[in-house]
C-alpha cells in the first residue's frame, strides 16, 4: 500500500530533510508541498536546488482546502506558534494525521509552556490529545495518535541518554547536569545576525543559559518515565557544524552500581532498537558517525566510586533530532517497520 504525505514548511531545514527522506521511501508518495511565503506554485528545484532533477513536484502556497483527499498525513515544519493554528484545521479532515516538528504540543502544562516559549498555547484539545513522539520511549501512545508532537533535538539526545536510569529509579531528584552542543542548522534557516558564517565560524558559545525551552520538556518526559520529579541543569552551546549534536550528561546516581550493571541496563533497554547503539567501554560517540542518519550513539563512563555516571550521546539534529524521527513516527502510524526508508548508519554510501 502507498501512502500520500504532505509537508507544510518544506523550504526550512527540517522540511528539506523530510523531503530528502520521503522521496526515497518505498511506501510513500508526495501529495502536497507548501510554503507560507509563496503567492503562486513554484517548481521544487527553483526554491530547493538539490531537487532540481525532480521536475514534476511543485511547492504551493498553503491552502488547507487542497489537502483533503490528497494526503493521509501532513508534516508541519513551521516556526513555534504556527502549528497550533493549523493543526485543528487539518485534524477536522477525516482520516488525516499530523506530525508537528515545532514545540507547540510538546509541553502539556499550559503555564509551563507560556513560561518556556513566551506565548500561550491556544489549542487545548490538540495539547490534550497529542502524543509525545520520542519513538523508542513512547511507542504505544504514538501508535494510536492522530497528532504527534515530534521532540526537540536536545531532548531526543538527552532523554535517550537518561531514560534507562529514569526507568530504574537511578536518577536523583536534582543534580543531573546536561552539557549539550548543536550544529547551526538547529537554529533554523531564518536569517539572523548572530548565525552568519563569520559570527559562528571558529567560535563556540552558550546561549539561553538556564532558560532554554527544552529544559521543561526533558523534565516532563523524565517524570513520565520515572514517576517522580527530576530537575535538570541544562546548558546548550552552538558549535561551527552544519548538523550534529553532542550531549554529555553528568549523573550523581541514586545508589552505587558497577559498570557491568550499567552496561547491562543500557544494552537490555535498547536491545531491540535499530537506531540506538550502546558503545563498548572506552569508546565514545562521534558526530560524524551519526550525521545524515537517524541513529543515536551512547557511551558510558562510571567513576571508580560507582556513584557518578557520565553518559555521552550523539545524534544528527536534523535526523534523529527532527525529520528522521518524524518519519520513524510516520512508519509507526502506518503500521510499517520503523526503519522503512530510513538509513541506519552510513551503509550504502
């Protein structure tokens, strides 16, 4: 069976990455591509030169009336605050599912959401019904949802690093420190002075220290897993990479443990997950080994005391941190193997 999908916001980085993955997906056809900035249809290659060879696809002005009957599922690759306006319109259409790649439906508490994003969440029904789309951790709720909130890139890398500990009640209520670094594509495609080449190249800087909107998103998900509140210290950094993300989490464990036990915990937790690799002792994740994939690599270091664990995690912020994971969620919704159309590692390059 072939499914028809659409992308609204296809000209942004996550939209382009979605199109790149979906064009080679064996069970999908592209039914609708849209950009809110267009006033008339344009060939996809005119706006996205890497797709010039595809002379049939058009990017159209956004028009919700054109989606009915053309798509089984629509991806929203839009700035924060836009999906909450469009999702209710799209979900009224019979049989249509929505995967949102913005932050609009990730935080369930409306007060926490307003504090994190600086504006109100206006779609109460969507917020209530949406599933949090970190596939490896919340698969069953995703499978039955029509609206999926694709996680942020930092939360994806961080939660995959911490989830096994949270499940086994090894995370303390406070004291966990997450030091994270992202490539520049994580900031989006909009022109900003501080993201110009000369500002970013040969530099590294922290931003939104103590105030980043992904902190409550991560604390919320860890609470769902562990059934208790966890407070994190999270500091993001911008590094001069096009794409890639590296997380180092420092965890004062709730009880003493051996490295063999930690290794067994992580390996058994992710044993059946094709996109998560637990590395051998003394081997650390690398951004270049996950760039362009939907993979997550995790490395572990246990302090000789047995009570301080360092967990290192690497993903592609546009892959597992955004578009790759969105397609993984789409596969789950359609009842397809989650790996369908998604490259594991750099096989076949």
